[in-house]
C-alpha cells in the first residue's frame, strides 16, 4: 500500500506541474492514470480542472458530480461543483449548490 501511495504522490506532483504550466492535455492524462490507482477527491478535482481548461465542460461536470456521488454528505464537494458552475456562467445552478453546501455544513 505504501508503494501505491508513493506512486500516487509522484503522479499527482507531476500532474500539478502540468496544470501550473498550462499543459492541460498532459495533466488530463496523468490525472486519469492516477484515478485508476485511487479514485480520490483530490485526483478528481485536478482532472476536472484539466478538462475545464480544455473546454471539456461535460467531462469536468461529470467528474465533479462523481465526487458528490462518492461522498454526498461532504459540503466541499458541492462547493467545488458550484465553483465550476459559476466559472462557466451557470450562476443560478451554482447558487443552488452553494446553498446545499451551507445546509450540509449546518447539519454536520
């Protein structure tokens, strides 16, 4: 397990460098590989950003929704999805997701 996590750490480090240097296709590929190792919230966030930066809105949205489906009681998942919706001008939808996040924070 330690080897897997170490490999995942190296992969994430590389993929973040690709995002920072605007090499979004490479970031997409590396985050996709990381997702095969461990389907984590952080990996999906990076993959969604890579998709969004390439104009792949449907893929970005599907990736953020997968995070919500995986842990539906986590407010930060709704906030991340709301951020994406806001970034693409879907402000009404974004506000609904921000509201859901606020409700979850209040409950938890």
